C-alpha cells in the first residue's frame, strides 16, 4: 500500500506542471495575436477580426480574466483564418 501511495504522489507531481500549461495565459495569447498581425497578405476582414479580438482581450487582461482573453484571441484568430503556434 505504501508503494501505491508513493506512486500516486509522484504521478501527481508530474501532472501539476501539465495542468498549468493547459491553463490559458492572457499575455501569451496577446503575443499570438500580435504575431497574427504580421501575417503576409492580411486581408481587410482578417485585420478587422484581429482588431475585434484585441478590443475584447485587452480589457480582459486588465481584469485578470485569462479565460475571456483566451476566448477572444482564439475566436479572432479563427475568424481571421490564422493558425499560429506559440513559440
């Protein structure tokens, strides 16, 4: 039984960093949004979608609402049809 308990504790220690990675981070999302503005041949509609996302994400950042910020950025990137990966 003691061995099982140790295994669970060790497994939990490895799971904690993974949970933090999955959590939305507004600063990282805004970096992605800024990278999206550098997309070559950005259409007017795509730029408007990114502008709308920025308009929603910045106030969410100020309110420390990472989930709303993340949703705004992801929705904006989707509307702009831009797929970026974090660096």
